[in-house]
């Protein structure tokens, strides 16, 4: 099963994905897309790290998400990707975005073919005002496109608000 879990900052989306992964009988592989550039981000990463069970495997991959998913997806595995928006930011703004489109295309091509359970966490950033800066608008636009494309490929899509999951597509929790 492929699931997309969306929500705003501190909405409970990662905690929900972690619970779904923990409740599965699968071997969990946590795929972290974050890069640590400052102490605040290091603190955020540490909070996530402390919540994860020690027996979960960890793969840190900020850019090559499609190939990482292919390498680790298998029956009996649950891949938890946290998060797509950090991956999007990495691909958009690393090496002037030269690999953005090819990485996006690769993800959308490989996702339907992956065996096992896939949990994709992402920040919903399109519910506010349109940003004034061109870079921020590009990120918001690409995030919206990414979510639409991934949602179309997923069996279930959940929007998490204030820790409450709202099923948008698929079987309700």
C-alpha cells in the first residue's frame, strides 16, 4: 500500500506515519531526506530520531529518492519517507536545480512499481497566501504539483490537522 500523509508544521503527520509503520508487521526502513544546516534543524532531526524505535533501519538520502526507494522496497518492508517537501527543496536548490526534473520524473515513474508498504510524509504549504518572492512561489507551486501527482499514485491520502487524520482518498483509518 502506498500512502501520502500531508499536514502543516507540527500537525502530527510524522507521528501518524510512525504509528502506521510501527503497527505494521513489516521491517521498517526510515528514509530521512533532511540535511542539517544549523542547530535548529539538528534539534528537529534529533526529536524525530528519539521517537523512532532502535530496531528501525535508517537511510539518509536528501536527493536520490527514487533510486533509494527502489533499492529498499520489498514485500515485508515498510518504507517511511520523511519528508517529500525537504527532498523537493533539496532537489530544487542543489546544483541550481539541474537534477530536479529528472528526480521528480524518476520518483513518479518508480512509485507505482514499488512492492511493500510505502508511507510518504509531506508538508502542505499551499493553503496560505501566495508568497511574494519568486523562489518561494516556485517552491509552493512545485510542492502542489508534487502532491497532486503523488496523491494520484497512492492508495490512501491523509491530511493531518491538529493531530487528527482526515482521509481524503482510500480506506479511512
